[in-house]
């Protein structure tokens, strides 16, 4: 399980860095174009990606009794005036925290269960640390894919749809 989390954390960091590179160069008008997506603009979607990450890492911190993800910065507030560079910096910090947590978490701590946790839609669930990691992975991948589509619509070349850059080359035969 830790190997899977570690690979995901490396992938997430790679995509975070690529999104920052791409979005930091986009003209403001492109960041705020209204699309027919739930979060409407690239700027709002990017912010949601970052704050979602914070909430899942905070849940892991709380469930672990403060053992992991201890250096979370304060939650980033939303404003249309918030520079994309601020979101990129925040998300980069969070991606580093995810990488550290996935590298350091003890296998037995993945099974810690929080009971009676109320989630975003009001449901009350029992959920483990590993399930919060998996929710984080799912959420990030979902919204990174949405950003990929919006970048495609703008004609911005990018490639972060695979983990192959993170897999070592085979030894020469």
C-alpha cells in the first residue's frame, strides 16, 4: 500500500508542478473564462483542487492524532483577485506534504479508522486513513483531468496523463 501511495504522491507532485508551470503563464482572461463545468473557470477549479487537497490532508492529520501532515498551512481563502501563483504555491506545499506523509506513514497507521465522520454532503461514515488517501487520489485525478480538458480547449500543449516518467528505465539487456 505504501508503494502505491508513494507512486501516487510522486505523480501528484509532477502534475502539480506542470499545472503551475502552465497556469502561471496563462493570460488572466483565459483563467476566468466561464465554461460549462461545475466550477466554471480554470481559476475556480484550480483553487478547488488545492483546497480539496488541504481538506483531505487535514483529515489524515486529524485521524492520525496529529502524527502525519502536521505542517499544513492555513486554508487558502478564495477570491477572484487571488493570483494563480498563490494557488500554485499552496498546492505545491500540499503536494510536498502528501509526498512526505506517503513516505513516512507506518503501514499499521493506514488502518486507523475515524468513526462518525460527517462528509461534504452530510453523510456520516466510518473511514480509515488509507481511504482518505484514496479519496485524495480520486479527487485530485478527477480535477486534474478536468483541467487537462480545459487546457486542451485553449490549445495549451501538456502531458500528464501517465506515470511512465516516474518508472525507471529497464536495465540494458
